[in-house]
C-alpha cells in the first residue's frame, strides 16, 4: 500500500526471467580509454558530433579540435599509448576492421597524454554507426 492505494506486486509474475547482459561499463575497456577527436575533413562541428558519439559509450574524450590539415580522405584510429585492444574497441565502434592497416595504426606518443587519436576523414558520412547517430541528432 502506498499513499492509500494498493500497489500490485508484479515480481511474482515473472517465472524465469531471461538473463540480461550484466556487463557493467565500469568493467568495460571503453571506460579506460582517453581519446582525442580531431577534425581532419574541415566540416564544422563534426568533431563535436564524434565526441558526443564516443561519450555515449563512456569513452573519455579529453580533447576535441582540428587536425593538422583538412585533407584526410579516410577516418583513422591511432594508438598513442596503452594496449592495442583499445584501438580495436574504437575501430569496432566505427565498424572499421581492426586489421585495416591504413585506418587503424600504431604511432605511440606518450607526450600526447591520450590513449587513442581519432582523425575524422571526409568519409565520415559513410561510417554506418556515425550515420545512424547523426540521424538521431536531427
């Protein structure tokens, strides 16, 4: 009874609940990734959209700004420090094959203080998860 009303107890109605995915984000490799997102295509606001997408997955985007130029044709993921598995996870979120040696590379640089650098190329609208995410932002 609550507030003078009887509240029905539904907990007994579920006989065999299906197991839920109990993977906690705190246990996920994604929460341990510090990333920088760089605009390499020159489209205003695209780096912020990628940042929003990655933060949805609890990736700690510590820096969002322009790349060294706007002539990147392909979006690339670069390992700066840490385990290559971190790059694989970011590539997976973008549906980029971790074995694509042109788009997923290792270029360690401890002075950057980020684990992964994502440089957005002019192909960003062809990246399925980003396409779907942008449609939800309209």
